[in-house]
């Protein structure tokens, strides 16, 4: 099984570490996880909506084995 992890890059001077992560979803097959990460809405570079209101410099979703 796989999980989706959102990885953040902080703005300079932030109190969070550059490797801050958030588990978004668990219990997925590899194909489901890959499909999620192929969506343009799962990266700050291609997302249509700014989900984090400037709190982070950038973010993206990745997947890893649980």
C-alpha cells in the first residue's frame, strides 16, 4: 500500500524546516497514488488555486510505500 505525502519548501525566515511534510491520504494502490500525483492540482507550480495562501514557497505531492 502507498500514501500521498505533500512536501513543502518554506519561505526564507520561516520557523518550519525545509522538509516539512503532511500525509494527505493512505491505503492506496501504486496505480492510485501515481494517478493522484499526475493531477496538475497536486503541485504549487501547476495548481489553479493557491491552497496555502503564501505560507510556503512551494509544495508538491509525492507517494511512498507505507
